[in-house]
C-alpha cells in the first residue's frame, strides 16, 4: 500500500489547510485601516508585514497556552511561510534567493514573537516592542502609538476569551 501512496499521493488533505481560515482572519485583522490611519503604521509592504507578524504573534501566543495546539501552531506557521513565499515571488524575487528571504522573514517573526511574549507578560514593555517591531524605530506621535498599544491589548483580550478550538477553526470572534 505504501508504494501506491507514494505513486498516487496520499488521499488525505494537507493538514495545514485547516489553518487557512485562521490565517485569513489574521491577515484581515492586520489589514484593517485603523492600524494605518489612527495607528500611523506605515502603509507599505514592510508596515503591512509588521502588522501581520504582530497579529500572528498574538495568535501563536494564545495557542501556545494549550500544549495540545503545538501542531496547529506549526501548521499555521507553514501557511504563513507559503503566503510569504508567494508574496516574494509576486514582487519578483527569484527562486534562487526566495529561501534566503524566507529565512530572514522567519527570523523576524521569531523576534517579534519573543518581544510580544515579553510585552504581553509585562504591559509596561509593550510600547518599546511596538516601536521596535512595528514602527521600526521611526518616530510616531503619542496618539498613534497609544492606538496600536490599545489595539494589540484588545486583540490579546479577545483572543484570550476564545476557545482554542474556535480560534484554530477560524470561527472565533476577535
């Protein structure tokens, strides 16, 4: 039977596909205009990436609270990588260096995950994490920073009030 599976593929769907609705929800949240208008996040490729990475980090932090969700976290990250791979190719990055860019992207997400893990454990560190990881050290006025600060805290609270099953299914309201 394994020869047939190797020749004709596995009839089971790719398990990461069940995380696509959640990933779409993350991207939809990160693209909401208020981040870029009231929050003054730069509305360009890097700024949009920074918001997707921030929201993705909050979702991963919520899911890591439930050790049984480790595989879902892996699959969600794979969906993110697939999207970033496609985005890089769309802007003209060639096959030869896509992997290098994906490595940099994953390093950036890992850094943001660590920064937001620390900031969500101690909210006094959130402004610094936002300044470094969303505004990339650029000056922003207090109102913009406060908007993103409050928005990320609201997202964290909303995710915390949802069951992990609903989050993973992409049906949670947050």
